[in-house]
């Protein structure tokens, strides 16, 4: 038993020793391989090619900032057309979609009361004309009598003065009395004529007034446009739309369709850029077209609830392509600079108040260059100083790059971005 136990113990110790020897050899082999691999990698890195970086050239071009605001197109003018006088619709000359010109007749009313009043006015004018004629004849007769009596008095008085005793004083006094009476009749006749003429003027004025009211029986278009609603039919009794107390019904609704308004709310931060006459590109998505417009008016104040300023853009529509209610996007130019040095905005590095760019010189070596920037857009930035046209700036990832490092520049195309729209 003791020989067997001793033999088993010796075998166990031999195996443990063999295990430790083999383990040591494997560790040594692993360390050697790692050392060889590390040294090889270092040599490869040291002798490998330069890092490729994406670059773009510093170029001159025009920059501009825009903002896009959305709204609905509304007619420049839109009104409900009422009748000035009550009456029945005798003729209706327009319907939905009818285009009319200024002063074009759209409807004719029948107003019997005014027609009768016009006949009465004409009769009064005729009567007044007769009164004027009669007064003129009377005045002419009075003047003839006065001329004869005045001549007789003048002669008698002349004889009485030149040859006393030939003509009695009584005769001269009687002739003078008749002369004065005739003169008074002339004055009365003149007054009667003027009164008749005044009555004539009153009658004519009344006729003109009533004729003006009767002219309102023709409903005309106050401006060129299109009829978008029709409220009346033939024979409809329409009330005069001259007061808010009556339930007057309009005849038609008229919209001006050769000029539209685009009412847009400009945010407070952009108000300082808005000026009367500024050009605006108005894009209508449903028509897939863009129309020219201009800033025509704004409220010159900012609303407290929305912090926006009411602004109106006029859009001309001579071909009647635009329709009321269409959705449109107005692109307003905020700032513009022409022929300035620009680089993509992603080429900038900001370190506190300092702004720099990484550029690749003619030897392919990176340089860290401080720059002064100007106008910024969504994709580009103006370089006021620090760069020259044609220099290459790095626009790819710069996290592992350092100034003085040798790189391989490769130009990459840049995407353009636009200002976000605001509704």
C-alpha cells in the first residue's frame, strides 16, 4: 500500500510541474507576439499615408437671409353691394363668376314712387317756367309805361325851368308823381321776376335731387372685380341699405381680383428689417408657381399677445390666376451682402469669444486661423477678415486634427439650407 501511494504522489507532482512549464511558455510566447505586433503597427503608422480631410474653397458670392411666412390670399377689396333706394329687381345682369369693370351696371331696380316724383318735378318746372315768362312780360310792360311817363315829366320840368309861367307847377308835380309810381311798378315787376326765377331754381334742384335718387336704381360696380355671391333674383324687393336699423339684403358680393393682399404676421425679431416697397416672392403651392409682390403697408406696432406686426404684401394678378383663399408662402429678404468672402458655416470653430477655422496650406499642413465673421445664413457665413479667396478650409470632422499635422485635402460638395418657415 505504501509503494502505491508513493507512486501516485510522484505522478501528481510531475503533472503539476508540466502544467506550470507549459503555461509559462504560452505566456512568454504571447508577450513576444504582442511586442512584435505593436512594433509593427507603430512602424506602419509612422510610415502610413496622411489623413484625408474634407475641404472647400473660400469663394466670393452674394449672401442673404430670408424668412418664409405663410398666410391666405385675400382680395384687395371685397364688399357686399346694397341698393341706395328700396325697389324691385327689374334686371339682374350678373351672376356667379361674372367679371365686371368700374361703373358697369350689374342690376336695375324698379322704383315706381321715384318715377312718379320725377313726373311731378318736371310739371313743377314747367309751371315755374310759365311764371317766369309772365313776370318777364309784366316787367316789360312796367318798363314801357315808366319810360313814357318819365319822358313826359322830364319835358315838362325842362320847360318849367327854362320858361317860367308857361307850364303850371301842378302839371309838373302830377307828371313827377306818375313817373315815381311807374318806377315803383318796375321795381315790383323786377322783384316778381326774381321770385319766379327762384321758384324755377328750386324746382330744378328738386328734379336733380330726385333724378340722383332714381339713378341709384342702376346698381353699378364701384371697382373692377368678380361677382362671388348673388343674393337677389328677378322681382326681389330689396330694402335701402342706408342704415343699420333695417334688415337690408345685399344684391351681390364683389371681389377685386386683379390685386390681392397677403396678410402676414412678422415676428418681433424681424420687424426692423421690414420696409415699404421691399420685394417679396410669393409662392402658391397649389399652383406650383411664384408671383412677385411687395410690402405695401404695415401697422408700425407689435401686438402684445402674439409679439408680431401686422404686415400686408400686395400681389398683382392681371391674368386672374390667383383665387381668394389660396394658401401662399411669402419669402422676405432680411439682409443682403454682395460679392463677399464666404465659407460653409460648419467650418467655424468657436472657443469662447474667439472664432477660428482649420485650413490646409499649399504644403498640405493644417493651420489654425482666427477670422472675423459678418452676415450668417443657414448654410454660409461671411468672412470679414482672416481668409483669402481660394484658400482651403476643413469642413469634415476636426476632433482628431491638430495644427501642423500633414493631411491630404479632398474637396467635398456642400449642401444648401434655407431659413425655416413660420406660420
